[in-house]
C-alpha cells in the first residue's frame, strides 16, 4: 500500500523545468498578454513530473494558474503530438459541460517557444497513478471507478456533428484505421525484428469487427489521465486528448477494460478492494 501512495506522490506535482524542455519564458509571457483573456503576470514556469508524451508545464501568476501543453521539440512521427486537435476537442466538450479544463488559447507559431502549444486552466484536484487506489477506503474506491466509467459513457453519448466535431475524424472503419496507423507507426520506429509482431500485424486486419456507431473517442482513457475533485470521488477533468478522434466507442471501452488484465489491477483481489 505504501508503494502505491508513494507512486501517487512521485508522479504528481511539479519540478523545475528540465534543461532540454526550456524555452524563452519572456516570449511566452508577451504572447499570453495578447492572447489569453484576463492574463496578468508575472509568470513562474514549472514542469509537471508525470510522463506525458507532450511536455506539460504549470504556469503560475499572482491571480491564477494555467497549464501549457506543447509539441516536443525536434523531428516527430507524422500526425503525432497534435496539440491543435487536443485544444479543439476540449474547447468543444467544455461548452457542453463535460469535465475538461477550460481552453484559453492555441498557438501554432513555432517562433514563440519553438513548438506549437496551447493554454488551458489549471484544475486543482487529485491524480491517481496506482489503479488499486491504496490511499482510499473501499467505498470511495468504488465511487471513483464508477465516476470514471460514467464519464466515459457521457463522452460517447455526444453527437459529434451537434457539438461542432463532425469533421474531427473519419466516421467509419475505426478499427481498420487504428490497425493500419499503429502498424505504420511501429514500422517507422522499429529497432529490431519481432516475429510475434508480424503474426499480429497479419492476423488483425483479417479479424476486424464491424463498426456499429460513431462517437468521440478519447483513445487513452485511463485513471492517470484524469483529475479527480480534491475531496469528492468524481472526475473533475479528463486530460491528454492527443489520440482523440471520431471512432467506435467500443474501442474506447475495451481499452478501459484492458487495464484489468495489465500490471496494476491484474491478479488483485477486486472484491476485497471493492473495485468493479
């Protein structure tokens, strides 16, 4: 149990900005003055410890804190790290009352900090890295899981066209497109030949299930990609929308279910923990 609590503390919170992730803070501040409603400096920049694929920073001012997510510096795989898509989806969902951070502004001009980025509100709350929730009692543990699952169901109930995301992705063949995309991404970054992968890459396209309906899908929906209310067992903001698109909601749901057979929940006594 102590290990799990330590893990929550170790990955949560901030640290000074790493050398390789530094940028011109004065240029950022000047841009925020012009583009972020209500911004008042001075600005203090810290970096979040958690392992995001898009470097993420906490921006503190005397009146308010913000979060900045940016593309990594340097050469990237095609279509990866699309912060503009993240910004668009949280802006649209926020207008519907879905639990996301407030989207303030998007910058696609690399000359400001060296990469595209966006600014959103800093949501104060709790991030849980250990899915057995060792810091919580059995009753609260169940409520946290219930909130997580109900929040995903709510996401899948939105009509993408009605909330301005009708062109956020291709409406059909989500499973086939995922298989094709990830096979290509794997090939683009392959470092050694793995025969088992070749078998899977051959088998998956032959076994693609039919897509029954279309919804917004998060693409990486798991416990540590959400902030929970500081004292209540409910999702306050879903984070990390980098892989979101239009797709089959069952893919999002099965990605969630996969976490029960992975390290973290695999083999634990779910009944004793009161986890569904």
